[in-house]
């Protein structure tokens, strides 16, 4: 009798284990694979859709307090970048020709539009110093991206676009300077006097990425009493 009871209990335990295995096996493997695959595809699609903004995302943008405005005499790097107190500052929402970039004038002759843009910015900043830049974000090169104004309150970005020395960059500006750009194009000033390639396309077309190079030793130094500027060649 005891042996029969033990046998019955053993069969019950075996049956219970088998039932649990069958319940687990009842979930179709295909359903599991499809669910996982769909989740992966959704994640990939989301990454692709937002890939344009990914280079500008950094921990500095997400965590910690935002930097205070930077105030000081600017060193001009190019038409959309300056340096103040050792901090590189990229103007928010505009893009200027690169230092090595050439454009065509009204007669079809090439001229160094990148240098021309930087020189125009230098003269503008020198007229009312110091410059003040309010923080917007950090870019992928850890440059301070900001809205900058002269001591008299004049907007650097507005002036550069309005005078045809830089372009409204819709990817970041959302058209904030479209009106100034239309005015410059209509008046045919700065870049609009001839033909040019927009800076963001020009950079893409360069095999070396148009990486800036520090100027060689012995180049002329800025004039005393003016905003310092250092052009890349």
C-alpha cells in the first residue's frame, strides 16, 4: 500500500512538472521573435528620425546648471565663431562661410568669402565692445553655442545675416533670421552679390571635412585697439 501511494505521488509530481513545461511551451516562439524584432525596428527608426540632432546631445546639455553669460573682448575665429576668455563660442542659428571657402563675385571671379565674413565680423564687434553671449546649448565639439550681442545691444547674428556675411541656418534657427536673409538677398549684399555654396554643403563636399588649421607663425597680428581676430587658413 505504501509503495502504491509513493508511486501515485511520484506520478502527480511528474504530471505537474510536465504541465508547467507545456504551459511555457504554449507561447509561440514566433510571437516572441516578432515582438522583439518589432521593438528593435521601432528603436532603429526612432534613432534614424532624430539622427540630425544626435551630434548636439551631450551630458552637459542634460545635467547640471547652465553657464552664465560670457562677457569680454572677442577673438574672431571665423564668421560664426569667436573666442572669449579661452572659451569658443558658436553663434546660434546662423552659418558663415568657412575660412578656406571661396565664392564667386558679381563678375564670376573667385574671392575668399570665408575671410571676408570674418573680417566683417571683426569690424562689427570692434565698434562696440565688449560682446556678451547668452548660453543656448553645447555642441558636439563642446563649444558654447549662444546668442551674442555687442555692448550697444546689437545682435551679432542679425547683423551678419542682414549684411550677407552669414546665412540663416533653418536646421537650428527655425527661420529666426529668414527676414534678414531675404533683405540681404534682395539688396545683393555680401554673399548675395554673386554665387556661393551654402557652408553646410561646402563642408560636406570637402574630403578632409574642412577642418580648421591654426595660422602659421609670423602672420600679421591684430591692430592695437581693435577686437583681436585670428583667422584659420
